[in-house]
C-alpha cells in the first residue's frame, strides 16, 4: 500500500492512523521498524519533513537514509522506475519529497515497498495527517469550523480531501486565479462534502474556530513571486489583527512573516503551529507502522 494522497486511506483507515498517532504521542512508541530502513528521497529542501521522518524511524527502532538531489539519479541518468525497483531492494519504506506529482506516482507504481508522499506540487498528505491530529486534540474531534485563507496550493488541496473524509466543516478563501483544482473539489464531494469556496477572506474567517494559511509563493514559483504578492495583498489575504478575532491560527511552516501572516499573530497564544509541527512526527510514525503492517 502506498500513501500518495490523503484519500489513499479510507475514512476508517484514517481514523485508525490518527488514533494510533494520539496513542504514540501520549505513550510509548512500538519498535515496529526494528532493524528496518526508511529511504528518504528529496528534490526539495525541508526542515520538518526530514527531521520528523528521520526521528520517527529512529523511535520506531529503525533508521533513515537521506538521499538528496545529488545522491540519486531520479529522473536524470536513470528512469524513475529503475530507481524505484533498485531502492526497494534495500529499504522497507520510501518517502519522497518531489516537485512533480507524477514522479511520486511512478515511484509508487514500480516500488515493491510502500511509498509515502512527503510533498509534491499537488499534494501534502502527511501535513494533513498532522493538521487533522491537531484539530482533533483541540476540539476532541472534528466538530469545528475551519477557514483556509490563502493560496489553493498542495497543502490546501490535501486539507480539502482530509476535511471531507472526517466531516470537518471547511471554507476555502482564495483569489479566483489561485483556487483549488476543480478535480480536487469533485473528489471531496465524492468523499463527503466539498468545502464552501469564496474569494472573500473576511467572509471565510468570520465565525470560524480555526483560520489556516500557508505561504503565498511556494518552492518552484519564484518567477511568479511579485505577481502573486500583488494579488494576495490587494485581496486582503494576510492573517493579521484586522482579519482575525480570537480564532486559533494554523500554518504548516515555514512562514514568510509579514506576507501571509504577521509576526504578532504567529507569536501569539492563538497560534498552534508548533503543535502542528510536532504532530508531523507522531502522525508519520503511526502512518509508517500502518503501512508496514500491509
């Protein structure tokens, strides 16, 4: 079984992983990877993804191997399918943090061990696991109103699907030209309920229990930076004291302070971003043990 998008899990499997993550956070971690190896393939740099997965593998009794863009021939010098088949002979699980989502799909197709999407341009399902765990902790479940305010990017798209799976009430506010893909909204509708969508950040945030944002310019979009900043600033998409009341604030990090969120908001007691960051570790340990069970 691979974990390339959040809906590779069923709703019941997602609940199992989240419950197991909560147990690991509040108790002991089983040595489910005893003498096992996690192969980590990175095209994009990372702090939380690398440290949480590497630490998680260690706590599960295994170890991790970091393979950066200069360490493997992924897509250059060797077809992806050949890398997948070779690496599968050495490791027990592969985690890949890549640009093109089609590349992680191809890895998963040809690997003979589970493949985990550590992030692609289309999806960030591991972040959604941590986000749902954080909301579950704060509200004792998913009876909460969440507003996404910002770019309809990979983090947002995975959250849209995860929210539909657990019945979380989600409103997504984006500029019209940076909205969530229609295909993702259609998948959410099949899973449960598609979120309400709007181009008005104030309308989305009004009455919400949680307001979530991410950077306006993702890795690989540097050439679009000035154009995107103009659109988001003009639309009032920054999380600041004017937009917010007393809602909890979420951000997957790293944050561009002063752009999508102010320093004051990020440093305030309402921000639960550090819980989100910690929960990457617990959620991913639970995911790894679930995948290793087959």
